[in-house]
């Protein structure tokens, strides 16, 4: 049996949960500028699969890479790290 590759994980904040079984997660990355050395915040949005529809806007969640589930979904919800207040 072939061994599964390591899958990427990201922690981000849910920015939209208006779709059925789908969420949009914004992930912020601190990156050092190559010339000036200042840390710059960059953000990227990922569409993720939320099977039980348990997350809401503002929740901090962990997502994991998975097989393509639709045209734009390649991530799935692993756990809710912190619920929104």
C-alpha cells in the first residue's frame, strides 16, 4: 500500500459561510521583504469544504489540503480552533 504524502495545513479566519457546505478562509502570512527586511502581512483566501456546516463567520479554523472537490475547493475543514465571540 502506498504511503500518503504530507498534506499542507493552514490556520485562518472564516470570512464567508453563505454557501452550502463551503466556507471561505482568509489566511494571513507574515513575510519578510527581500530588500528592506520589513515584515509585511499578506493574505490569501481559500475555499474549503465544511461537511457539517459547523463554522461561522469570524471563527478561527484549521484547514487541510485534499483532493479537488469542485472547481475551486481543494481544502477541507479539520477543526474549529476558536469560535467567534
